[in-house]
């Protein structure tokens, strides 16, 4: 819902999601607790792959850090799904 009771997303939701992704560090992000450089939660590229963090010593809860890490993959997937569904709706409307 977009606040007005309408169940359709605002028309610019895809533009906002795509804009939010511009310049973001690529890759799968994870939430981890490194032994060295950080005193708190870190979110970043997978440390198992030898890549550094994006957010260090963040004052966030474990759940928030997990959400932040997951959003890097979820937002592009949601954008693709919305685009697919909008295309389907347009195709169905054209058949009427």
C-alpha cells in the first residue's frame, strides 16, 4: 500500500529502487563479526571471498544488519519481479 489505501505501488517505485542501487558495492552481502577491525556488526561483501566490508562498527541490531545485507540481493530481485509483472499486465491489457 502506498499510504492512500491504494494497493498499487507508487509509479516511481522502480525508479527509486534502481536509483538506490546505483553505485552500490556489487556482490552478495553478508552480515558478519570480524575478529580484527570491527567492534560491532559489519555488512559487506563475503569475507570468505577475501572482500572487505561496506559498513563497519554499525550501531544496529543483529536483525537490522541481516536485513541490510539481504537488501543488496532482494532489491534487484524485487525490481525484476515488478518489471516482469508490469509487462504481463500490459500484455494482458493489450489482448482485451
